[in-house]
C-alpha cells in the first residue's frame, strides 16, 4: 500500500511537477536561498518568520547535494513521504486492530486513497513532512508508554521537535507529549518529573531557538499576521463540514459545504453519544475501559489539535479551515472510528454469528471506500491532465506570464509592482514588489486612499503587472490604484495587463 501511495503521487505530479501555491513559492524561495548560502530568506529577500524552516531546509539540502533546483524534486520527496505516511499509518492501525486485520487493511486503504492526504502530498507543502514526524511520534509514544525508558523518550521527543520545526501547529503535539509523559509516570512522580524535563528540553529546544530568532529579526514570535476574519461559529462550521465530507459519500448527500457544518455538529455529536453508549454496553465496562486507555492518547491529540486550530483561526488570519489544515488528524481519526467499530463488532459477534457480523462490516467498508477512492482517482486524473496551481497548464500558458518572459520586459530598469509576486517570481523569474495593501483603517468598500495619493509609486514611476486572478484580498483593488496614481495601459493580455504608473 505504501508503494501504491507513492506511485499515485508520482503519477499525479510526473508531468507538471508538484502543485505550487503562494506558500509553496515561499518554501521554494527559502530553499533556494539556503542552498545558495543566503540563509533563511524568502524569495523577495526578506527574513522568513511566518513559516518554520525544516521543510525548505530539507529541500535545500537535497538540492545542494544533487546540484538541482528544489522544485525539480519536490514531487519526489513528497511521494516518498506519502508512502511513509501510508506505511506508518498501517503499522499504527495494525497495532490497535491486531484482532481485526481486515479492519486494519481497511484503514490502510483509506489512508492510501485519502483525498486530503493526496491533496497535501501533490503540493510543495510542509504537511506531508509534518504528518510523517507526527506518526513517528505516535509510534514512539506507544513504545515509551510500554517501556518507560530514556531511549524511547528521546526518540519520541526528537520526533515531536522535528514536527514542530516543520509546522507551528506542532506545538499541539508538544503539549500532548507532555500529557503522555505525565500519564505514563503517574505511579512514579520523581522519575516522571525527570523524564518530563528531558522531554521538554529536547522537544521544545529547537523550536524555541527558531522563535527567539524570529523575535530578534522581526519583533514577532510567529511573524506578522493580520487579524482574524472568521468568527468562532464560521470556524466550527468549516471544520465539521470538512470532516463530514471525508466520511459521508457524496453520492448520498452531495459534497457538504462549510455552511452545513453546524448540522454536522449535531449529527456527529449524537453519533458519538450513541456510539459511546453502545461501546460501554456491548464491550462491557472493564473491556471498554481497557480499550479506552489504549486509544485515549490519540483521541486527546485529535481533540486538542482540532480545538487549537479552531480557536487560533478566530485570533489570526489563516485560510478557511479546510482539508489541508485538518489533514494531520485524518489517520488517527479514521483509526479511532475503526477501533470503535471493531470493538462493537466483537461484542455483537458473541450474540450473533461473528463471521456474519464481520462479513457485513467488510461489505459496508468496501462500499464506503468507493467514496474516497473515486474522489482521489478523479483528482489524480485531473492533475495528470492539467496540473495544478502555478505549475499547472493554465498558469504556464498565461498570456501575462509569457509577456513577462520576453527579454525586453525583463530588462526594464523601472521598479515592477504586482498583485501576485509569487506568480511573477516562480513563473517569470522576475523580482517584483507587492502592490499597495489596503490601509489598516480601510473600510471594506471605501478604503482611505489619502495616505497613498501623491506618494505611490514611491520611485515616482514604475510598472504595474496586474493579474486578473490570484490577487490577495488585503490589497487595494485596481480601481483604487487608478484613484491613487496615473495608470496607463502598456499591454492587455488574456488574463491580466501591464501598466505604466506614476504619481498624480
């Protein structure tokens, strides 16, 4: 299954390369600068603070050793990581479902053909590396809970440290690890305190160094971030709507939009209560408590990760909660559901024919698997044909990009502003500056332009490359730029335009 997963990612990205988003361009730009010895700098030469360094550092290391550009092998790295995710997820599933190997196989197949995991693995994103270290952490945590020795603790702490250096939300994994250490040593408090201190030093040390560097560089710990634009209710709706789409076949209900998330809250909550009641009744109290102890650490991580993501989304600007942000909990959440179903099936099988119960469940799993398999293969087919993001066919055939690639355009001595710096950098290899952002006191419909009028462009005159698609929401609209400066058309293309701008 691991080999099949790696092959699926390779097949999806072999023709066009890894999908590229603005975050991907940031990773690649940082990797190129690191490989060139310039340090932790973004593609525009500014210090990187909003992203941890491990994923671009890995790209830079491999690129430096092989003498190739990081983009040329980003899809190979992610294909290998996806295969490792399937393998580690399979090991984890089999450990918890050793009495139900067919259920373990179902969980591994669900991981192999997981739409959210494929989606993050075909992109030059850091999620696959984070999920890999997270699953390693789960396995080493289990080993530590059984042995409670220093070697297992160190492996566990190192996995958590590397995950935290890959994505900041690894802090949730770090805190969860502290909980695991404390619970594992509740009968020996002095030894537990020593192990907890060792864990914190190893797990938090590398990220602590990076955060100190961020503060020294920019005066912020996690980099500058705009205020949140989503309410708690909207974040909950998006989170539960995304989770429902993972497990509810679209052929039955159709894809559930995020606005249906509050209905999913009620359905999932009711199902959890009913499932817990049946779990206790059928499995028996002692058996249920024993099983709950084995899965409670993983359940606590899933709950803590989701809660942290929802709460922080109301404090700072993220993308709307989606498959990408929730993808790290896909494997443990699917495993938890299978453990509950397997335990109930075992108990029901004592009253009825166990063979009949298992056959029924396997048939139900086979039908359910058509949902993720269909979605995943359709997405893979689309990527083979068109690619995605900046590496896709649509962007590579962009008229604006082709214009920027002309030698006479690249040789202009004037400053170049654009509403999509990432596209200009990764596709046209053109250094640009971001077009003006909306003033901090700007009204959504009527921004205050007095601070810019007569001052922008700051060089007196410049070029403006304006893409019809891909503009950031925090930038001034094109009509606002026309109110601020003199804007004259140089070339109109099929998906944008090039303009000469000067102060009014």
